[in-house]
């Protein structure tokens, strides 16, 4: 396994739609393992293939329970453990088949260091996807799992989270990034 380089915005690959995976071979499984390792190494809870410069519709996720940022409020620590905490997920060719409710969460992104902003998403999503062997599965996601899936699915559609912010917030984020990252 290998830790891959995480691509930072404004790389073009982050705003390009990834294409469906049709080959479920050893090289795909190696890539999935590398994505999990990269996500772990970067302390991320979700990663899309675009973020490591690859345009396949592959997402990895793993949301630790009770291991939140110090910046987040204490209520997060009191959150009950859900079935999806501490579980490794790999979604290949994921599709959201149904959404319900509204949920607002302060999101961050490995491709936007230091940017954290509240984004409106659906509270619950039903997702169909394939695993790294091509086997189909479905899940019903709530809470942070639901937020994370929607954020990562945007990535493979070439949509970054500043596209979901108000124009004012997005401009502030762009300014902050242009100061931090020499272009
Ligand atoms: Zn992201």
C-alpha cells in the first residue's frame, strides 16, 4: 500500500466528473487500499478518487466514533455510536436513490486546508453502490455518514464544497486559499 498525494484546489481534476468503473481487477483493489491508507494518513473521514488525481468513481470513508476535532462542540462527543462508526466503506459507482430531510453541518475538505463552513445537505440518503469486487450493495445513511457521502459524491461529479456555499462565503474561502497556497 502507498500514501498518495492529495490534490489541492484549484486543480482541474477536482472540477472534472469522474467516470464509471467497469474493471474490478487487482489494480482497482490496490488503488482502493491506497485510498484508505491516504485517507488515514491525512486524518480524513472521506476521500474521493479525484482528490488523488484519479478520475474513477471511487469513494472511501471511515468515520471514527468520539474522535472529533477539538474545535467541534462537546455535544459531538456525547453522540451515540452508530453502526457505521469505525467502519471502512468503499463505494464504487455510487448513486443516491432517495433523499429525505435537511441537515446542516460544518464541513471541511482535504483539498481545502483550513476551510470549514456550514453546508446544507439532506439528512438521510439511500445509496446504491458496488464494492471493489463489483458486488452491489445498498445502505441507508444518516447523520455524519449521510453528510460525508453527499460531500464525496459531489467530488466525483466534479463539484467542490465551495460551490455549495453562498457567493460571499465562497469568495472568502478563495481569498484565504490564495494567501495560503502560492499559485
Ligand atoms: Zn472534500
